[in-house]
C-alpha cells in the first residue's frame, strides 16, 4: 500500500532570494541534522542568461533504524538523488528526490516547492508532498513503515527551524537582502557550498550493500531539500454543447469559469484548528483535497472535516465514509438552514430545561441541562420525536456557531463545548419507554453527525436510578465520547476536583450553589391539554422528516431510474443536484419529441424500491430519442451539480444507470479494471438522492450571478459539487485575518 503525505503551506516572512541563500547553507552537511551525513553535486547547469540553474545532488543519510535492520539490509547509509531547479526569473525552487538505495524494494518520492507568497512578494512559501511504497522487506514492512513515518514527521518539524536558523545567521553577518535577478543585470553567481557553508565539503561515505534490500526512510524533507512540485490550479469548464450559441455565449460571460484550488497555511492551522502532527495535517489536507474534487464549489469547513478525522483516529478512509454520509444527511434534511428556519414551539420554550450559559475555563461554550426537572413524557406526548430531535439538532448547530465565535474571542482553537447535566429530580418516570426510545434516537443521530463536538460532559447530583438509565444509553455512545463523562453523585461536585476545576466560580448557576443567575427554564409538568393524539404526532413526525426538496430513487442492474421533464420554452435551463448514497451510476440526458409512457414497476425487473423507467425498449437511439449531454460517471459518495440549456421544446429524460454496464459497453473489449470492478460489486442496487428544477434563461442568469457573488462555482455542464451551507466557506472570514495563504 502506498503511503502519501501532503504538508500545508509554510510561510517564511522573508524574500525568496534571502531564503534561497539560507537554504544553500545547509550543504554539503548540516550540523542541525545529524542524520544528514554528506552531499555532493553530481551535475550542474545554468542557462545563458543565468535565470535558471539545475543541480543534481547525491545525499547520504545515516538512518535512525535498529541496528538489526541495518545488518539485515547490509548498509550503513541510505542514498538519495535530488534534482533542484532554481528559476530566478519566476522566483521558484522545485526540488524532487527519490531513493537510490534498494529502489527495487522501496520507492520513496518527494517533491517540494519554494515560491513567492501570492499576496506578499516579500514572503516565501514552502510546500511538500511525499509517497512511500514498500514492495517487500523480508517481513519487516510494517516496522520499516513506522520508522519512515517517524523520520518524516521529525524532519518536517525541524525543516522550518533550520531555515530560520540560517536566516538568523545571515542577519548576524549583516546580510538582510539579496538582489533579485533581472534580464539587464549581470549574471548572478550561483551559491556554492564552498562560498556559503562554514564547513569544508566532505566526501560521501562509501556504501557496502547487498543490492536487493532497501531501507525505506524518506529523505528528511526540509532537512535535505526535498520539496514539492506546485499543484496546478484547476479550471472547470462551463459550456453546453446542446444550447443555442447565442444564449450560451451570453450566459457564459456571466459565469465564473473556475476557482483556484485552496491551500492551507501552517500558521492558520495552528491558530484556528490547533496543534496537529505532520501526519494529521497531511490527512486533513488530503481529505480536503478529495472533497474539493468530488464536491467542487463548496466543501465543509476545515474544523468540521477535522472533527470526523479525529472521530476515526485520522483513518482517512473511515473518516471520508462517515463524513460523506453526514453531508448527504444534512443536505437531504436541510440541516444547514435549521437555525434560520426552526422556530421552537412555545411548549419547548416553557418546559425544555436547557440553555446556553457563558463558557467553561477552557473557553468552550457551556450548555446547561436540568434533565431531572424535565417532563420527558409530557414533551414527547406534546411534540413527538421529530420536533424534539429538531430542537436538539438546533442546539448542536448553535454550539458550532458559538465555538467559531469563541475561537475569535479567545484567540485559540475552540472546536467543542461543555455540557453540564443536573440530574436532581431524576426518577423512574424518566424511564418511560417511548421517552427512552426518543432519547436513544437523538443520541444515534447526534453521534453520527456531530462527532468530537462534545469536549466534556459534567453529570451532577446523579441519583440511585441513574445507573439504570446509564445502562440503557451507554451502548449507543461512542467510546471516545464516554471518556469525556465526569459523573458526580450527591454533593461531591462541590469539593476539590469538582465543578470549580472546570467552571469559574463566578458563573456557577444559582441552583447549584453558585451566585450566577441561570436563565434555563425550571421545567415542570407539561399540561395534558397540550398532548397530541398518536395520529397527530405521527402526521407531524412524517411532515418534519420528509420536509425536503430532495427525492430518493433506486437504480438496479438492468433497470435505470429515469425522470421526465417537459420543456415548452426552448431557452429554458434544466438544473440538477444529486448525491450518490450507494453504488456507482452513469448519468445521461436525452431528448424526445414525444412523451414516453412509464412502464409498470412489475415490468422493470427491479426487486422493489422507488424506480421508474420511461424509455421504451422498442425505441431507437437517434430516431425516437437523442442524447444531449455526454455521459457522466458518478461514484459512491460524490455530489454532482449541473445544468443544461435546452435547445428544443419537448421532453427531456434524466437517467441514472448502473455504471459498470455502460463502462463495459463503451468499447468492444472491456478493460481489466472494469472487469475487476464488476467482480467486486456485491450488490446490484444503487441509491441516488436528487433535486431538479427548470429555470427560465433570465432566472438562471440571475441565479448564476448570485452564486458567483458568493464565491462558489456554477457550471453549465455537470460538476461534482455540494450545496451545503455548512460547506459554504471552508475558511471563514477569520482566515483572511491570519497570514495564511488561502487562494479562493
């Protein structure tokens, strides 16, 4: 398995030329990096105007590996090749390195880039990527991988310090700036180790080796000069082959062609997200990049992505799976708009005994819940499960908002809140079966969609009945969450190690013996006159849970799902937004002059589910109907957004078709990858969640302008995108206040 690493952008607040002078001082050896034994220049060439210099170096590393492993490998040092390209005109340094020693067993590849900060030409940026592919190492693959990861992490942490050290050394010598290259200036001398290094060049040590083994330790990034090649900004096209030329040109002039790829600054990460290890930073950046590619235009905020990574111990595949499921859930139930659309019923305002109350000692928002005083049975009977769930979700959304505010106020990352639960008054009536069922469902939904948002849960005055309740609910709570629970029985919370250790004495609520007035409702019994009948509650629950603009459909092998749209005005625009909840499909758009007749479900061959097939098997493509958009393959977890300008009136059919069938039929001879993908399919059922809308050309043009002004991307052809407001700006306006380099 190939291990990949991606660093954030690290910023040196010094000009590029000065950073290059500091960088060259690290050769041929660097006393700050003991493992960096020696280096020698193998080849060097400069173009005629001295604007570009290419240097190839061979570096020797004394890898920090167990002696037994070195003896098995038969080596004392590991050798790497580096190719550096310094472009003085563009002010960039590209560095690419790979292992020379035992490359037939281990492949290590690193690329780095020094470049000028896009917003301040007096600053210099550094980026780095690396990959490690261990093919075989006599059964020591896992050990070698751990050594490599340890070596990589330590080299990254040291890299910036080393550059800063040599920058300080230059400053002490009175060198505070280096002249920039210009075409008319005299050729600049290429810095050499003999002119910049305080120690004389040392020859590379000899290597005694059995040429079939390899120690896979990445060359210490900044320590040896590995630097990442710059990532090109992606451009998303916006054209529609089926639209009229005049309308297409008119609309295209008003639509953003593409947005630059986002990059995270290391200082921004530390300021707004917290102290992360290099490997954790890499997971965040790579998952974020994947979301950019599959949910283009808008992606979740960085702190939201980080919560899901933490919930899965930075296992990127597991975090990606639950994050995609949560994003689909948020979109389907319009959770992003909950704070604007949800209005708590009066019964909740009067009898729900919970509310926000200042913050704890760590600056986390503090939520107080007097569960023992709450009439859970009365609230369930008066509101139903869904209303209670919506209210709890609104509390979580408000908590996310308050965390962002407190991050700005306290000047440090605050990503979770503290909950204080007072159980005085808890008794057997709280164990009413429907009430416990509602509580378990709320816990299940919150655990799945708000991981790592609870920093600490303080349970006070737990009565004897509490163990019974805890036995019922604890299996539904994640183990990491359970570790954050602190339970106090009786009045034990008032002594040392109690409440005052987590909450300032001045804000302890009055009902807990403090002096601060708490505006949380006192609760009481909900009047039975407010109870609803079972039919009324069921009707309300269905209304709330199905209150969405999205529809769901099943796609089966041999039975695509198709949607019919009638167009009267030839200048209309069909827009769509759909998520692949399960499986892979191919998305097509067809046009027909006559209306197709829907087939009976029994004739579809589908084993149930919401599935409609419209195109008759007797129809011939090119005669009865025609394809108006190129097929688009959509994979599980992806979100797709797009639009089509209609050229003719008539009937348009949007089709979602089982993917591997189309993939294999595209050529006479199926590819090996297609065959393997087919064999791996464990189910012939896919699930898609979609929303479509038909707009007039003027309305669409106005909508594009509105979206453009918000900084998102709209395309006339399908683009993988997301509409989530949660994803509305990966970085809030606070990012612009930092020195982070985020290209938007």
